[in-house]
C-alpha cells in the first residue's frame, strides 16, 4: 500500500479530540491514508505521569483517536522524539537527571535549555523502553517515529565528555 501521509503537531499546540477527529475527516476526504501524530511527551502514562492536567492526553484519549481514524481508513503513526526535542520530558525535575545539559552545563550555542537526552545514562534507555512500550500499546501502526533530528548538544555532560576523551566521536555516540 502506498502511504499518503500528513503530519499534525499536537506537541507544540494541543488540540481537542474533536478537532483531531475533524482533521482526520478532512485528510480522509482528500485521499490521505496516514496521520503522523507529532506528540513528544504529550501522553501521560505510568512511566511519564508528570504532565499536568490540561496539557496532556490520556492513553484512552489517544485510543479513541486511533479507533476513529481506523474507521476512516487512516493509520496513525506516533512521533515521540527520544534524543532531542525532549523538552516535554526534561521540564520536570524528576527527569532532569537524564538531560545532557544537566547541572547548569552550557550547550553548543551557549544555551542551557534542557532539550537533549543523555545517551550515556542507562536510565535514558530504561525510560524510553518503558514509555515506548506504553505508547506502542496505544498505536497499532507498524510504524513508530522516534525523531532524532537537531541533536545539537551531544557530548557535553561529563559522561559523554569522558567517552569522547576515550576516542568516541559525537557521531559514534549518536549512532550507538
């Protein structure tokens, strides 16, 4: 089957479930068969319970969207970035320990924004393994988009700096 997709960004601007369903109607009417739903950390789960009410979707909310889309012949592919574009996760104290720029570290452009996840911490992998499992249970699509664009601040935390000193490059750290 040929994929005809359109993306909807509800990470940066939440929409009502009704609006999302109307959007599904719209794309269905114009021959699209796939909705790429850009989420970042918008879905509140057991693994990620920190997003306040009114700023999140529940798993049940998203299941209703997926069921509605399925009735319209639309596959819904979730996008949950796992390396950069992780501000939704890192804005909470409970998650700061897996940020690349933790403890006041400055990034590539002089920023201190917590937007990049540290690839050198085991907690990073445990968190995303659990969160992705919860998200995958909601979205039956055979596809799952993990982002990985604009990872500007790799190699800045002490653990990553140590890996670079031992001969790894930023590219190898990213690829691993």
